[in-house]
């Protein structure tokens, strides 16, 4: 242990023993409680023999030699003010850093609470939108059934009127007009059958939309459940922070209390040293030094507790950092769901406008009816328009994927420009079907079931576009030659049918 006796310490010692010439500075490196080495001069380890002494009230009679026994204990004053100030500064810095970390954790908790509130509001809005969509779907389905019943009734009335007119025309011998009326009735029946098929498809699509809505509701419920779990975790973390704050406050109070005890102990040590310097009581001085050592150990222990508190704060911050990405993912999922609903509404509006334009064009292109059948034509045209409007309303609710089909069609058209110009590839979209026709000459050689290199490249490009599509109903048809195929045992095909099967496989 290094012991440094500064000028101030020598002056204090001089006040007890007398005066000493100034300036004097002595540095001694000596373990406490160990006798000095025999190689060190004895006069450097205690007061010089010619140390002066004090007489009553400032009387000075010159130096006086005080004999010192050789086995007398050496008394040193340890100046530890700098060590104490350094420890106090470090403890203050650590406490300041802990307060800053607590403040940052509070801010993070407030931000998480605000974000959770926004997510809850968004979930309520999404529930409202889903309820409105479901009610609209039910109302439209009822309206479609009523329209179908009305259309059927109108068709029956038209048939009855046609029968009556046939009887009248049979009486008046208007066979040609009767043939035209029958042809129009057949067309109306075909149109009604087509509308029935469209209605069946619309019902199927409504069922798919309801299933999709149910899936979205399940996803929203899962999101709500996860948000509740995140809120519970946040509440738990707040309780942990409160406990940590309480522990930090207790540690600060204990540290302040121990600092006071250390100050009191050092003061008592100083008093004991002064008393020992005057009376030579070694045992009390050793006890005072032991108390000072205990106080230093207590300070070290409190520093370790502060380090543990810092580690706990780091763990809490890490847990909050782990929860934050989950909240961000939920926000992104809600945004995607909202965007999907907006796209569905836009597609429905676009399909409604397109169907209205198509109906208007079909009405303009329809030939004028005969004069003798004007009443029949009015009835039949009214039924046709009603059926068309009903089918269009059904398609408006269920044609969700038409925009995706248009995107795929545009991608294929831009990708297959050379083949489209040659006429070897055609792309055609009708309703919810996209047809891609490929020429056999680009895929196979005549009478061969192996795809050519050009055909392989073409199929790879088409597959790259269809790979990202969510449609699973892809039908492949064809695979045969227009040229009659004769039996060729070397290739293993007896006719065009076997060649077609081999190409399909």
C-alpha cells in the first residue's frame, strides 16, 4: 500500500509537536503495520531528534530532543479524500445513467401504448367494414332471388302470350311471323339458360367471398388476441419497471445512508488518530481502521447492486425491442387487408361500368322487331334487360379476380410480343377465363412427343408469369396434330390419339 505524507499532513503533525521548517515534502512507500527495513535510515520514519516542542501560549525556546524508543509504533496519516471523491463521482454518474435509462423506458412505454391504441381503432374500423360487406352481400342475394322469380314469371307470361299469338296466327295463316316468334322464343330460352348459369356462378362466387370474409375475420381475431397479449406483456413490463424504480430508489437511499456512515466513520477515525497520536492507544486506532475498511467494502457492494440494476434495465429494454417488430408486422397486415378491400371495391365499380356499357351496345345492335310482334318483342326485351342487369349485379359482387386476370394478360402480351406478331400465340380473356393458344409447330415437331427447344423457352417464359398467380385452376388442352398420323413402330405411336396422350403426359 502506498502512503503519501503531503505538506499539509506534515504541517498538521507540526502543530502537534512544534514547528518545522517549510517547505518539507516526504513520500514514504511502506506497508501499514510493518516495521521499516533495516536499510532505511531510522530518522526518516519518525520525527527528527531535534523536533521542536510547544510551550504555553507561543513561547519558543528552540529545538528539543525527544527520545523515541526503537520499538515504538509509527503513526501515519492516510489522505484518502481524493479516493472518496472519485468513488462519489462514479456513483453519481451511475445513478444519473440509471435515471436516464428509466426515463427512456418510460417514453418507450408511452409510445407502445399509443401505437396499441391506434391498432385497436383500426381493428374496430375493419370489423365495421366487414359487417357492412356481409349485410350488402345478403341483401343482394335476396334481390337476385326476387329478380329471378320475377324473370321466370315474365317468361311464363311471354310463353302464354306466344301460345295465344300462335293460335291467332294459325287462324290468320301468318306462318312466317310465327317462325320468327318461335326463333325469338328459342333465343330467349337460351338467354335464360345462360343467365341461370351465370346466377349459379355468381352464387358460387358469393360463397367464396363469404369464405374469404370468414378467413379475414379469423385473422382479425388472431390479431386482436396477439394485441391483447402484447398489452398484457406491456403491463407486466410496467410493473417490472416500477419494481426496478423502487429498488433503485432504495439503493440510492442506502447509498446515501452508507455515505453518511462512511463520512462519520472517517471523522471518527480522524478523531481516533488524533487521540492516538496524543495518547498512543493502538487498539482503538486498529478498530477505527477496520471500520473504515468495512465502509469501503460496503461501498463496493452497493456498486455491485447498481450494476445488477443496470443489467435488469438492459433486459427490459431488450424485451421491448423484441415486442416492437411484432406490432409493426400487425400494422402491415392490417394495411394489406385494407388495401385488398379497396381493390375489391374498385374492381366492382369498374365491372359495373363495363357491364352497363356492354348492355347499351347490345341494345343498339339488336334488329328492330316486326310490327305484328311488337308487343311480344317488348315483353321479351324487357325480360332480357332484366336478366342482364341481374347478372351484372351478381358479377359486380363476385368478379374479384378480373383485375388479376387483366394483369396476367397484360404481362403475357408484353412478354410474347414476337409470337403474337407471328400469329403463333394468341391471348384472349372472356369473363373470368384467360385462354392462351399456342401453335403446335412451335412446341412439337410433326409426329413427335418431345418439346422443341423453342417450345421449352416459350413455356418457361409463360411459367414465369403464371408462377406468381394465385389461381390454381389451369387447364391444358390439345397436344395433337392436324395431319393424320400413320403407324410408326419406331416411335411407338399407332395413331394421333396415342400421340396426343404421349404429349399430354
